[in-house]
C-alpha cells in the first residue's frame, strides 16, 4: 500500500461496490423478466470490477472480501439493504448510482490516485443510473400497484441516503455540492415519475456515517455469511 493511495477511501469505495454487486447478483434466476436479469447481472459485474481494483489498492482483495468480520467493512448502509421487491432494488440503485456518478465525475477530473478508475467507471455508472431512472419512471407512472410499491421503496430507503455525503478520509470532494446536486436530481426524477420526494430524516441507523464506521444493519450479517461461506469452508482452495 503506497502513501499516495488512502486505504480508508479505497476500502469505503471498494466495499460499496462489492456489497451492492452481491445484492444485485441475488436476483439471478429471480428477476421479473430475462432481459432484466441480464441487465442486473451486468451492473453487478461492473461493480465487482470496481471493487476488485479498489480493494487491491488497500491489500489482498480476496482476504479483504472474504476474511474480514462485519465490523471491518466500511460500506454505506444503503447498499447492504435487502433487495425486497423489484421496486426497492430500483430505488436503492437510483439513490446510489446517482451519488456514485457525481462522486466519480469529481474524482475523474482530479489528479488523485482514484482518477484513472473513476474515469473508466463513470461511464459504467452513467448506464447504471439511466437504467434505474427508466425503471423508476416506468413503475412510478405505471399501475396503481407499481406506483404504490415504488413510493414505499423510496420512503423506506430515504433514511440511508444522508450517509452518502459524509466526508471520507482520503477523498477530496465537494460533499455539500454533490448532496445539493443529488437532491435536485431526485426531485426531478421522482417528480417525473409522479412520486413524492420523501420527507423523513436522511440519517441511517444509529448515526449518520455509521456504515463507514463499521456499524451495519441487521440484513448485512446474513448477507456477509452467505458471501463468505464457500471461501471460509475451504481455506486455501483455488480453482
């Protein structure tokens, strides 16, 4: 690990991508239509690629992914939330990919250690965001049932969105400016989808920034056990 690559930032971004990749991968064989199963799998693979690069900046990527305990992960609480129904998956993706596009756009224009990754990833993330936005519009402005579920999903996940804009050590970004842009974007997209912008607080469980401190919500422990089971059951094994 060189001094020019902040481990804290590499872990935070890498864990975000790794955990959300696993969550999206859980849709394999369960997506509403075949085309959507392929789309979610492709987004998951994009995120996994980002995670591998970022975690390798901080150490051994396999050890970091499969041998750390829950409290050692630094991902946002948002990305660890269960898939729920399809509407909840889309709301989670809309919130996160909009944030990630804003962050990577800033990092790509910098001369920092994450600029090369961000310059490549921002193109992938633009697709992730477009995909989530199109589904938000389709569900929000669809049937009464789809609109109700999409609204419920947006409200359920809203309290986890404030953590995205808590400063991360080693990342030089305009956090307040990004948050303002994110809120404007959400107001625009949800408005066009005939959905109301949630009015509740935007802080996660326990405190803002809890996930970055290693404090996670109940769904994360079960997900992590599943993700790490094979590696821990066969230590040292290789394909």
